[in-house]
């Protein structure tokens, strides 16, 4: 029987999942949960077939459901009474299967495959790349941070904001749970919900927050003009 993971091990394994831009896994009720949307039933079934073959090889199986082009899954090791390495290994495998479908054009361009600007921001945040995340913002951009009581303006102030986050030791990682992109002449706006996983007082913690990103769209580039984030009630 696989060994039950400690809370720090769960946190570390979750951070590894969140580093993949195709990840949809989240911690909920002491288990791993994920949802995917495909072009149609045929592609959803192909994903489940590939997953079934992988699960048989690993001798570890998901709890899942399928309604037309949507698949939902839950992972937990019942014999161990919680999460084990088996769950995270299968989660990685299922994400890799989905990634292959997305890269092959078999998955729709929706919330699972993020818009380029949002994907760039998530990658920079999860890799704690201070230069890259600062470069996402315009020189006169405005940021209202998730837990901030005041707004931060300009690249220098925004760089300072993220420097504090990255150097806090909380190992904060973000995963987009849902988003909707609206496009206008010279502008893109993304609204949605993301989830922050972090370490608080040596214990894993999760927080869902609403976000709005406003990009100025150039001929071949995007730059953030405004970013608002607030904790879900």
C-alpha cells in the first residue's frame, strides 16, 4: 500500500502540478479534483480511454464522470485514507494526456488552454521570475493585489509588490480555475477565478480569488494596463 503523504509533501506535489500551464487540478476536500472540456464526446472519450490504459498500468484508478464533452475526476488513495504519490503521479499523467490533445488541436481553446497574456503571467508567477512578471506590466500599469488595501502603480511599485511575495517564503503558486476573455480593438480583458496555494505557518493553505486583467494589445505583443485581484467571499 502506498504511504500517506505529509502535508508539506502534499503542498510540494501540488506546486509541481501548478507549474504546468495545462493543469486544472486543485485540492478540495482532502482530494485532487479536475475538470476538462473537449470539442465533443468523441474527444472526451479518447481522453478517458488513454487515461484508462495509463491507470491500469499504474494500478490506480480515478473516480470520474463524463457528460458529453466534459470530464470530471477525483483522485484519492482510499486504502491509505488520503493522498499518496499514486494520486499525484496519475494527475501528472492525465495532464500530460490532455496536453497532448491540446497541442494536437483536439482540445478547444477555452479555460484549460489560457490566453497568451494570462499564460505568460501565470508562468512568471509560478517560477518566481521577478523580471518576467514585471515585464508583463506597462510602465504606468495599476495593480490592486489580492490582499492589498491600496493599489500599486508603475513597474517599480509592481516589481516591489511581487518581490515581497516571492521572498516571503510562502511558496505561493497560482492555478486558473476559470476565465473568460473579451477582445476589443487594441485591448483584451480577462475575468475569472484563480486559486493560490501557499505555505502559511508551515501548513498548506488555499485561497480562491477573483481577477481582472486588462491588456493593451499591440501588433505582436500584450502588456498589462490594469490588474485587479480580490479574495472570494
